[in-house]
C-alpha cells in the first residue's frame, strides 16, 4: 500500500469502524486510535520524504497514478512536495487535538466523529491530489460535512450560520469549477490531450487571454475559503456557531485549503494570469490584513474575535502569495501552518472557557487566571504567539513574509507592505485587550470560583498543539528549508 | 580566545525560567528563590570572568580591543540574507553583561526578602529568569534581527512583570500600555530593519558598522524624500530605541510601569531594559555617526535633551515616590542619548559615546539602588506616597544611608560615581553643542533638587505617626543596598575612557575643572533649595506651587500626555476606526451577501407557484411553450 493513499484509507477505515461502535466511550476511543495512527503516519511521511528527497529531485515524490474516468482523462493521481507534507502533518495534529477536545461530546457522538473524519478525509485527499478533478472532489468532501457539523452540533443561530457558510462556500465552488474547467479545456493548447493533471498542465502554455479570464475565477473560488476580503463574512458567523472541534478543524485546516489551492492551482497553472491580476488581489489581501485586525478590536464574542483575527492572519497568507517572492511564499506556507496551530489552540481554549462558564461574552468574563491557571497561562502564551512574539511559530512566518514582501522596491508594493506590517501593532491591541479582559483583572463573577479543573484530555490536546508552535518558533530552519526547496517550480512561472 | 562558554550566561536563567515556569506548583517557594539566585550567581560570575579576561587578559591588540563573534544560522532568507544567532563580544557588550548580571543578581537576592509570602513567589522568579535570559541575549546579539528578537522578548517579560499583580486592574492596564506603546515603536524598528536588510544585504553589526564597509561608504546611493534611505532606516530604528528607553513622546508607559513590584522597577525599568534603546544606538554608532554626516544622530541628541528636560520638570511635582524615580530614569536616559548624540568618533572626539556608556553603568547602579531603597521604604510603610512618609531615618538607618549615597551620586556630587560620568557628558555637550550643554546643566540642577526633595521627604521632613512602627528591612534586602551603595561610591574611578570608546582604542581623559566646578555648584544649589523647602516641615513648597498655579497643574498632570494618548486610542482608533469597521462589516459587506441570499429567497417565493403539482398547469405551460417555440421557428424559417 502506498504511503499517501493510506491517508485516505485510514480515515475511511476509522469511519467504518465507527459505524459499529456504541456510545461515546467507544466512538472516541476508535477516533483517537485512528487519529493517533494518522499522526504516526504523518511523522513517518516526513522521515520518508527527507529520504526520498535526497535521491529524487522531481517536483512531486511518491507519485501514483490510476486512470479513474478515461473518457475525460480523469486520474486518481497523487504525489507530495514539501508544502503538502507540511500541511498534512498540520492536519493530523489538529485532528487528533480536536478528538481530545471533543472527549465529552455527549450529543450523537458516533455521528459527530464520523463527520469529523469525513472532513479530514477530504482534507488529506485534497493535499495529496495532483489531478484537478480529484482534488476538487476531495475539496467538496471536506466542505460539505461542515453543514451537518454546524447545523446539528452547533450553538446559537446554528441553522442560519450553517446555511450561510455552506451557501457562500458552495457559491465559491461553483466559480471555482468554472475556473477549473477553463483550465482543463485549455490544457491542450500546445497540442496533446486534454488533461486534469497539474504537473502536465504546468508544462502547457495556456493562452494569455484564457489565463486572464480564468485566473480570477480560480483565485476567488479558492480564496473565499481563505477568508479573502470581502468574502470573509461566512467565517465569523460560522465559527461562532460551530462546536469547538469543528472550529478548530475548520479554521485550523480547512481554511488553509484556500491558500494552498490558490498557490497550487491558480498561481502555478496560470502564471501570466497571476502577474496580470496580482496588483488587484494584493490590495484586497492587504485590506483584509488590516481590516480583520481592526474588526477584531471591537468584537465582544471570543469566537468573533478569533474569526476576525483569522481574516487578518490569512489575509497575510494571500498577501504573501501575491507578492510573487520566494521568501514571502515560504512565509505564506509557514503562516498557514502557524495560524493553523494557533487558531486551533485559540478555539480549543475558547471551548474550554465556554464549557466552564457558558458564556463567550468578554464583558461577562474576567479574572479567570486565578481560578483556572492552566487555561490562563496557555491563553497568554497563545496570545503572545499570535501577536508574533519571537520564539513561537508566528514570528518566523511573519518575518519571512515581511522580508520577502520588502524585496520588491516598487512603491505601490512598499506601501502595502508597510500597511501589512503595521498590523502587528493592531494585533497586539486586540490580543492584549482580550487576555487582559478575560484572564486578568478582578474576578467578575462569584460563580466562577468553582469552575472545574482542567482535565487530562484537554491538556493533551493543548500540548499537542503547543509543542509544534514552540518547535517551529525556536528551530525553524529545517522546516523552512524543506518548504523553500519545493518553491522553485512555482517561481519559474512568474519570473 | 574561546568565548563559547558565554552562551551559558543567557542559558542558565532560561533553564531557571523553564524549570520554575513548568513546575510552578510543585516547587516550594523557598527553593525557587534559591534556584533563581543560584542561576544568576553563576551567570554573574561568568560575566565578571569574561570582563576580566576581555579587558585585562587579552587586552588591546595593536592598540584596539578586539571583537569576537560566534554564530549559527537560525533562519535562511536567501543565499546571502539570513538571521543568525550568536554572541558578539566587544567592549560595550562585555560592559552590559556586567551591568545586567550585577543588577539582576542584586534584585534576585533582594526579592527573596521583598516578595516573601506572596502567592506568585515562584512565578515571580520564573519571570525574572525569563527577563535575564532575554536581556543577556539582547546585549550579546550579533545582528539586527537577533537584537530585535530579544528586544521583543524583554518586552514581553516586562509585560508579564508589570502585570504581575494581575488581579489589579491598574496593573493590567499598565502592562498593556507598556506593551502596546513599545510595540508601536518596534513597528518603526522593524521597518528600519527591513530597509537595512534590503538596501545593504546584511543584518550583521560587524559588516554594517565597518567604517570602510559598503554601507557606510555608499549611504548616498539611494534616497527617499531628500534623505538617504539609510538615514530613514536609522531614524526608524531609533524610534524603536526611543520606545524602549521612554524618550519623548513615547515615554508614557514608563510611569505606569511602576505598577509592577518594586524590584522589577529597579531591574527592568531603571537599570537594564530601558537602557536597551541607548545600547541600540551605541551598537550602531558608526552608522549613526557616518551616514549622512550624522543627521540621524542629531535627532538622537535633540530627542534625548528634550526628554531629559521634560522628565526632570515633571519629576519635581510627582508625589508617588516610584513615579518620581521613573521620571528621573527617563531624564537620565535622555542624558545618555544626548551624550551619544553629540559624540564624535576618533580618539578624544568619542568622549560623548564613552560618557554615555559610563553614565549607563553608574546610573544603573545608583538608580537600582534608589528603587530598591524605595522598595524597602514601601515595604515598611505600605504606601507609595510621600504624604505617608517622613522622618524614616530614625527607623531605617541602612536604607537611609544607602539612599543618601545614591541621591548624592545621581546629583553629581564629588567624588561619587555620578559626578564623573555626568561631568564627561557635560564636557562632550560643551564641546559640540552649546544649547544642549545648557539644557544638560539645567537638568543637572533639577535632578539634584527633585532627588533631595524625595530624600528629605522620605527620611526627614514631618514627623509622621505610623500605625505600625516601621522597621529596617531584613538582611536579604539591605545587603544588596549596601553592595550597590559601595559600587555607586567607587565606580566613578573605573577608567572608562581607556576601555570603551567608539574606535575601541581608548584615550586619555582629563577632568575639565571649570566645567566640573560649574556642574558641582549647580548641583549644590539644587540640593540647597531642596534643603530649604523640605528638610523641615514648612509651607514654602505649597506657596510656590500655588504661585505657579496653572504651570504646576500642567506639570503635575504630566502635561496631559496620557490624556492625549487616551484620546487618540479611545476616541479615534476604537470609536472612529475599529467601531465603524465592525459596523461596516456587519451592515455593508455582510449585508450585501445577506441581500443576495434574501433576494434569492424572495424570488424563489414568487416563482414557486409555478411548481404547483397540478398536471393541468404543467400541461398548459407545456403547450404554451411549444406554441411559442413553434412560432419562433416558423419566424426564423420564413426569414
């Protein structure tokens, strides 16, 4: 069995096993075992990747190809490079942490874990695919369970939020599909057969007119999931209503599909379209960075704060991608990983706070540090990491982005870069406001005196996320070198 | 010479931080104090050993002190541009090691007494470890990015320690303020670093500072709005330095930072972290001096001079003893900045630079002493305010004597350390810029005045009756006071001009007798006035403040700078930017999306009648459609 397909097969087997479980205890045990197994596979994949990389310098390694639908030349074609390996590792970590955080999911546990794993299957499939059609299929598999997860296990106006999220993402998918077919029908521009294979299309010189037309469609199609301003509004409502583990997975992993897709499909396959359009989308991205940060300042719901913060931080990913610079691209991938871990951490913490106090309104919270010091300390650490403190992953990512973006002496881009850099101050404002309000200060509610202690499974989930955050921040070199080495094929197109 | 062991100096406090931070609850408070003190003692011993080896065993080679660098790559950007981590050994970094480790060790020892019985005792020592680690990393940095990294880390340590009493709202607010104001300043610093990285292709201090290097020789090669782009970068980097060193107008966080425990104020907000800005300018001094003929350096000089005057005036009217000391710190930091700003480079020209580092050293000692003394007083009377103090000399003899020593030292009284360093600063200013000299000499008088106002107010003055009779602090607290007093008396005799100069070669320093006499007289006038006003209880001071009326009120309220900032942040950023964005997002951006959704619903409601399920309706539509199509076809056919 090849090493990549296992990432699809193991979750599917876990789902099948889950079908036979009864009750919460069995369901979570099976999910935990399955997810731990996936984490093991991911670690194995990294080791295997380094070994393979030493002897194999093609763009993708571990490639496999099966014809799936001959008439349209659709293949189940898989392969990974440094970028997808890193994102797969991120996914396994967040999924496992999500399982631990959902340890007490009392409501329909079996169905909940199944949906969660379906979602992760889609994500893994997406990251390993190098066939556009298969990729799109997995993308939809990842997005659709969100509707159920929010609609059934959510809180607040959950039907409304689930509907809004699904409709906006489906709308984007429709646009994306047009883009993908546009690419497909131009993939014979140099003669040869029509193909969905990304590596083959990358060799083809798609006519400029077609690139100009299909780049915005593909870009927007993916970028909506990456919270591109002004298409980000599904995210605050969606996150606010979603249960904790779903928010973690969604913000932590699913939103990364957006940036990844933009990079792997829109920018890689349509380089001339990218150059033609980048000035426009980079403005949107830069606005998103600052706008999201300012938006977060005024929110009072913990999840809304985090959702707007994500708009800002993922705006930075899109911004970095559109600077068309290798250092910034490296930063964009690092930022995807870093934000994935950090935002999952924040949602986990919010879940832990909400589970105890039953409120997410920051005006009703305060002084929790004294009562639940573990949550308080981790909240402060996460906040610091989020605002880009050195020693944590966020700093490394941001510095790559800023240094990279600064390599272009063009005045227009300089201004946008400075604008994006200034978000570090605004981020500090909303993070400190948040931490200062809910964790520090006097205790606002006497009822909070008897909040339950932090449990072992919560601690496990948190530590799972914290270790890579610190690891990336302290010793970033090997990871960044791994990613950097995979960026060359991309840079050729846009130079 | 192998200096690799120096890596232990920062690492030991880091280990102590991790140990105390992770096993917070499991370690008994007594033990954690010992762990902290033991760690810092080791670091301090290594620092002293380094200083001795560097200055005396190795000494000058070919008449200059050597620079030793050891580093590894931490993060690669391109083949040439990378962030390194390493240690840089040169005169100023060695001196800073001594300053930081001495003060930090004294504060560790002192805190064992001062923090006794506090809930967060272990946490406190953990944070002290974190701070010491970051500060050592900062002074040893080999490049701009490394210094920035540790710069942020000292910032966060400062945040954690100011907010140490985190259940107090005022402490939380002060911690936030300190972090955000310095973060704003660091934005400038970061952009400066990005500019330097892009235009010079390196972050390395050695390459940048080389007077024959391409950066300094080619500063004119690119310009922006009439100034060299490198000058812009240096100005932006100075913005970062001004934020950390509480220069006007980024000073507003420092007085509030006094919410932290007093040993923290002594360590971070008097002796070490706040001098990071001065250190940064000194670190890049060749660039500041040579690029665009010192344009950026002039800015440093004027900002320093103004801050020093501004803060000294405010210090006179404050009634919280820690705030008096905070403004005094700001004023003295301005002194150091102005000394750097008027300095030259070669030989005796470099007196300003030398004086600045000299004053940094002596000031660290006597200001830490003042803070720790104030802490001892606060510990005894449980109040920060002058009105609750008086005649304490009767109860606290050691604190009284050591505080007096520090007050005399900062006022520049012969032959204490402050006299020597301040004299060199005034010499440098006198030789290069008369205006700045006059500011400096006036501030010297003000300093003597407000310092003795404080001294007399605490230890003499009115006969306050105390609820609990104050008593001298325990030996763990008075011991550091005595050590620091000893250093404050004698450190003026260290031959700084031999050790620390911009060209690293050293020069013969001579006491400039006329200037020294003028400075001493001004200082004595300040002390004399304070004696008249505050030695015995009288109403002279009140009559004066009433006479100055509005000016007194403005000064007492720190010229309303806090209110201005509050207006900008609350009224403009929160209410005029963040608020509208939040509303805009809800109403317009989201509203549009919702609108599309709602319109779809409306339209679907309107047309859903078509799908009525009645076969007759469908048949009718079908026939109608067929007829229309037939007509269209016939029409097309016939044409």
